[in-house]
């Protein structure tokens, strides 16, 4: 008797973990396992477990891993570190980043699910892409979705699909389904978050991942935008908390409420205005018609705004993957980027 199909979900941040968990729930006929994102080979394993990579999703002692671990423990899913136990039995491996593509699962279909916005395509990323160098050298997510090494690519929007295609990913692999966590912003309006009508500042971990930022100047600009209204600051989970709190206190005194945990969607739903840096949560604010600020140009954000489909992205992705496993055609959404364009143009 043939066993149930085994699927591995390779996760990093809490957002990635929640998204792939939602997809797993839509495929109850399969056996699902989760693992922290990892690099192949002994050197990557040594660096991940030795603390060298704790500022990234690879580090076993990182803030990303702690949040991910708490969530997986609560949901009671099965864990297979580095996919080692069932390595040759996985039929599908889900990834939220293809900056490093895992080659050890030779029998599996590799499936990329966009996790959120991609970082700006800076000069360094352009050179790395042009020369065909390892994409992780970019040090950010600018080249996410651009490897063309996965079998399927699920994009948040037509705008992101065009970006992946322009960077070399075969459009026949790209499916515009929307992505879990960013496809039903209205759901955040029903919440028990106790605060309302504040200016919400969502920071990014620019410095923690090797970038440069004048945080004091950014916060002073936030103070100018707020014009005396109450400020709430939601820190990125990967930030150095003590330093970030100290900087907020220097600019706002003790008046600002600083949070590192909590449901950011609920915070956005209750705010009067949203200020972000390089954060995907700006899309939640846009979908809820909040006044938003971002370091990205507003026309680019509008072009790449994730599809709002009432929270059905996970089911759409699951159906497409299920169809691949069964070798049948799915019925609930357009096949590829080209057919999506035909459908929306008609």
C-alpha cells in the first residue's frame, strides 16, 4: 500500500512560517513536516549552529528561529531538521526564498511562495544577478523569486510577477494567486487591540542585516508627520531591542509606546496613519485605505499591491500543487502570468 505524500516546508521568519502553515492546512491528505531554512553542506551547518548567522533566518539562535519555534510548538506540527529524516521521500518542498535553492531533494518539486515585498534592486544586487553570482551575496531579498530554479512560483500580484519575469524567471512557472497573510486585510478590522487613533511606525532591521540607517533622523521625520499625535512604534523582531527603545525615547521621550511583539495587522487596523521603512506591512495599510509612508515609491507599491481575495491564497496554492501531484489541471484560478493577463484584459 502506497504511503501518504510527504511535503517539507522550509521556513524562516514568523511570516514565512505562518504562510506555509496555512497552505499545509489546505492539504490535509498529505503528511507535512517543517524545518528551519538552511544552507547545504557542513560549512553552512557549522555557521548556522555556531552563532555566526544569528542575524539571518539561517541562524539556529536567531530571533527568527525563536519566533518560528514558538509558533510551530503551538501548532504541534512535525519537525524534520534540514529535511534529513525523510530526505528522499519528499514529493514537494515549499520555500519562501530562492536566494539559496536546495538541491538535496532530487525527487521533489520545488515550490516558491512569495513571502512579502522584495528589497530595492540596488547596484550590488544588479551586479550579482548579471554575473550569475550566488544570490545570497546581495545580503537582502532583492533577488528573491529570480532564480528560475523552482518548479512553481506563486506571486502576490501581477506587478511582482512582472518583476520576477524581468529578472529571468520563466513566466510559465509563475502563478498570480495572492499570498497568505496579505490577501485579506479586512480581517484585521475585527480585533481586541486596546489602542486606537495613533500614528504607527513599523521599523525595519536595516542595520541588523548590514545596511546603513540614520534611525534618529527617521524618527524625527516620524515626529514631524505625527504633528503632536500619539506615536506607537512596532519594532522589527530582528532588531536590537535595547538600542531601538533608547533611540525612540531620545526622540519621543516616554510618550511613545514601543512594542516588539503582537499582531501588526491589528495595530495597523486601529491606527490613524502608518509609517514604514522597507516593510511588507505597508500593503496592509494600503488595503485598509490608511494614509501610508514608505521608503519605496508609492507608484511602485500600488503596482505591486498584493491581490485581495478574501483569504483564499493558501487554498489556491494548495490546489495548484495538488494538481501537479495528481497530474490534472486546476480549475480555480488562472494558470500562468500570460493567462492571468488574458483573463484580466477580457
